[in-house]
């Protein structure tokens, strides 16, 4: 499980539309309390690569894994 963090709610909404259209399994969820974000919502995905492939023009600001550890540079 991965959390895709965006700066604004509008960015989350755009990612929501893209992932939905691409058939990627995801959920829009509140940002976990231990993660700081400009926006209160994020996208939770199981298949990170499928999500990033679909979001080639809507990259997240940060990515966290299930243990809420920030991953390095976004692939």
C-alpha cells in the first residue's frame, strides 16, 4: 500500500479522474496524521507502478509506503 500526496485538493481530484479512467484500484482517503500535507486528502494505491504509469502527467508531490516512510525520488 502506498500513499500519494498532493499539494492541493484539486490535484487529488485530477488524479482521481485519471486513475478511475485507467482502471487502477485506489481510494481517496484522509492524509494520515503523521504525514504533513498542504491538502487533507491523498490517494491510497496498492500497485504503485500502475498508478504512476497512469499518472504520468499528474505526479504526486510525495509518496509514502504502508509504514508511512517517505520514499525517495519519485520514479
